[in-house]
C-alpha cells in the first residue's frame, strides 16, 4: 500500500532524512516513532505528496507520489502537524469546503459530513466556529478533514499531540477503529502510544531508521525467545550448568546476592514456554524458588538503547577520524 524507497530529504545543507525505506501493507497500522527532529514530519510530508524527496521514490496506493500527486492525494487522508484550519469557519462549513476540494460528490457530502462527525465525536459541534473550539476538538476537526473523502490510506502526524488524557484515549480508540479498512501510518514521540495502537513500529533517529519490528518483538515478548527473571535462595553457584542442560536455554547470568537471595536471568530461545521446567529443576536441586517471571523490556529501554548505540558508533567514527588526522599531521 505504501512503499518508501531510499528516501532522502535535504533542506539546504541539512539532511533531514537519509535512505529511508519501508513498506506498509493494506489494513496495517504502522507507528513512526522518534524523538523531536528525527525526521517523522519530513517523511510523512513526502508520502502525502506535500513536497518531493531529494532522492528516492515513494509509491502510495499504486501511484508514484512525485509523478501522480493528485491520484495520491485522492486516496490519502493527511493530518499535518498543524492542520490548516480556517478559524473563522464553522466546523460544518469547513468540512464541506474540504470535501469540495477533495472532489467528494456533491450529493454525497451531507452523508459524509454526518459520518465523519459521528466518527470523530463532533456531532454537536457542526455550527460552532473553529476558533472557539478547544485544542482537542480542533484536532478532531483535523482528523475529520482527513477522513472526509473516504481515503484508503491515512497519514497522521502526531495525532494525539496537545490532547488531554481522555481525549488521547478517544483518539487512540478512533485510530484502532480505522485499522482494517484503512491503512494507517502515524507518527508519535510517545512510546506507549505505539504499543497501544500499532501492529508494527519503525524507530527513526536523526533521519535514519534504527529498527523495524512489532512492539512485542521490540520489547522482547516475542515468540523467538524470552528473558526469565528468577529469585533464588541457597547455593546457586551450579545453577548455570544445571539450567544450560536445557536446549532451550541460551544463557544464564547470576546477579549479586541480596538478603541471601539472588536474581538469576535466564535467556531462552524458541516458542516453548519453559518456565515450569526451570522451576522444577531449581526445586529439585534443593534451591529455594521465590519468584519466576517473564521479564519484559519496556519500549523506553529499547528506544534509549537503540538511539544511544547509534551515538556511540558516531563518536567512535569521529574518534577514528580524529586519530587519522592527527597521524597525518
Ligand atoms: N523547512 C525546514 N527547513 C530546514 N530544516 C528543516 C525544515 N523542516 C525540518 N527541518 C529539520 O529537519 C529535521 C527533521 O525534522 P522533522 O521531520 O520535522 O522531525 P520530527 O517530525 O521527527 O520532529 C530536523 O533537524 C529539523 O530541524
Ligand atoms: Mg514532527
């Protein structure tokens, strides 16, 4: 449905995104996660046909965004970072206006209006002036204008920014409700948002993609393995060797003793849940088992890890270069 191929965008000398490639399948909700300045808005603007990339290509709903931007715009609903709402218009007048620009059949406008207002919780606001609406309601109008022409694809740039906690929940529910018959790509710098709404996540940092995966895989709750955390008492020194007898156990690491108990981390591989086997082994060995649980890494931890790894690499590169330069002198 959406295919980005080696997208690079430069603003003058500044490279905002570099060699960004990914795909979004039909009906999927993809989250674009990254800190401020990572390049989320830039990528979304390119996909929405708002401006061209410096390099690379994007195909949306089967059309090249540079060659056929109008065909793309017809099929895409775009919620920009700051939706261009006409403050002096009423909600109804504005949505009718957008509908006419987007080529919604005149006879269908009335029913589309009712439908998007119902979907975005704007039933009561039709006659109100946009400038009198709260931030949250303005954001709903932004969503409603993105939906008015029944687009197959939605590109939502930070859809929950500036909303209060209740509105955030409502907008997330709305987005989840759109999945399936719409293909959605949304950006956010809020980590829990992607676990709650997205099937797949792209983590972007300083203009480059650093990870693409499901929220489950990123946080280690995956089918390919798990991390177990045990709290054990007694002589745990041999536990390493004992647990490694299981082919499903990849590694065992013992923590420092605390109140005669020790934390033991066991990394397993494969889909099988081996917690009962591990528990049995620990007890059979005469040790005391106080706790055994699956440890999940938070998305925050993954994110910090991924974005600092990159920084370290960069620093190392710089150091290497510096050394060379010194050597040359
Ligand atoms: N119009 C512009 N002119 C120059 N630099 C820009 C412009 N828009 C964005 N940038 C820069 O490009 C980078 C990516 O910005 P942006 O795509 O807005 O990131 P995000 O949406 O992830 O916060 C940032 O370093 C930003 O300062
Ligand atoms: Mg942005």
